[in-house]
C-alpha cells in the first residue's frame, strides 16, 4: 500500500449522525454510453432513475459493497488514485442504485467477484475522474451524506392484499434499514425487505390513508404521517414533508 494512501486515512468524514467514514481503496469501471440509457433501471428497485432524481450520478456496486441490496441508496465520493497515466483530478459523488454481478466463470478476470470492492459507474461519471482508454482505474472511496431535494418519497406497487413500497430520495446516509407502515384503520406494521429498497407487507390497505416510519442504517428514524391519501392507486408516487 502506498504511503500516500496511509496519510489519507488520517482524514475522516463525519456524517450528520456522527458516524466516521475513512477513505478506502477500490477500483472503478464504466458501463453504457454517454446517454446513460443503461442507468434507467437497476437492482435496487428505483425504476427510472431520471424521473426519480438520481440521473447519471449513480453506480453499481460489487458483491462486497452491495450487501444483498441493503446498501442501495448510500452515497459515495470517489477519486481516481495512484495512476497518473489515466487519472484526472477531482472527485465525483454518486448514489448506489444497481448491482455489479460476479462472474465465477472468470475468477481472475472479473472485478465484481468477491471479495473485491468495485464501482461500475455510468460512463459520464467515470470520465470525470479518468480517461476513457483506461477502462479500469484504482480509486479511493468514502461514504458521504446524500443531498436530496424535497422529502422522502414512496412508490406504491402490488395488489389488494399485498403492498410493495419503493422508498427513495432519502438524504443523510441514504440506505434504509427498516420501514413500518400504518393504515388509517390499522396499527403500525413492520415491512420486510423484498429486494433492494423495495419493502412489502401482507395486508389489505387499499382505501386507507398511509403513514410510514423509515429508519436508515445509522439508526435515525423519521415518521411520515398521512403521506398517502385514502384514494391512492398502485403505481403512484407520494412525497413526505420529512427528510433525514
């Protein structure tokens, strides 16, 4: 490990909740083209990333970082490191919205295989920190606060007896660890992670106004009371007045 990296470890980042994040080493590649079309869907359940405010400032994570989808929504700062031929100055900030799957048929030629820490960036983001011809570069990364406009948002899916909720536009540490739901005619019920940041509950809540409690990975909780009116429909999105 280069001595310059050792000195970087002295610089820590403090989140709004007091959690300390240090710079760590990883690698980064890119996928897609400059249009960002390939970023519109992902393994976190966010759907159209442009409509939901994530845009091109996104990344797919390798298995070692993805944590079975629990890290979806976390924000990172990356800078190209220790490769003068290909690195560009400066850093980028991206949100985790996708998964870079391992390829065990190529154990020595796949950067997303465990235990490697890897970021697969949208091409426009990669080109902010490295030259195109590099293909893959070493990077330093650290968790940073997610800065979002407006409140926490909820997208409703499912059927009359089974409700799935995509929780997105989450500020602070960004990754949601627990969600509870309450109908206007029911008590609070814990939801379970279906995949990524899609949470579900086996309950008939059609026709009821909905409230949510959302807890992020740093233990902070916000309560969005009556964020969804009783005449809600599947496929609709609702924005809370609260944020982390």
